[in-house]
């Protein structure tokens, strides 16, 4: 199952945005791409090898933002109990999936939930 080019382009934009945040690093636990800050995951970017549908998972504590994310086609609280802590999984290949810009906003919100205050201050200073 090949990942459509437009979905891969969207995924790459979101990945680049996440890794451009202060102190962000990329790791590949469980064969999945994740972005971390201060050793903690702030976005799960999944895999784009065609083995699984592309998607991302972010932590959204703001109730309005969280609710909005859950209106995305196929979005759901994250598995493994993460949904109870505000994590939302959003498919990227569904018709009506959010645009890269909105996904980047959610990634930034998730980053702000995880990052230390000094890095958030650095981001705000940009």
C-alpha cells in the first residue's frame, strides 16, 4: 500500500515543523517516528512505509482544541491509555483530513504541553 504523494508531502511538512521547534529531536522507537523534547515525546508521527495508514498523535489539553481535533475524519483518543491524558490520533490520508498548517498548530500545542518553560520562552521569542 503506497502512501499518496500529497499525504507524504503533508507528513514531511509536519515532521519538519516539529523538528524545527527548540530542543526537538527525532527518534524511532518501535519502528515509528517520534519527535521528543527534553527526552519526552510530543508527537508520534507513525510510519510512512505503506505498512500502516499515515497519521500522527498529539497531546491536546485545551478542551476546545481537543474537541476540534476529534472532529477530524477517523480521529480518536490515542490507544494504550494515552487518550485519557489528552492524546489524539489523527489519520492523514482520510478525505477531509486536516491541512498541514492545522496539524502544525496541534503539534505546537502538544510541544507546549511537554517542553520545559525555558524552551517555550525560546519559541515565544522567535
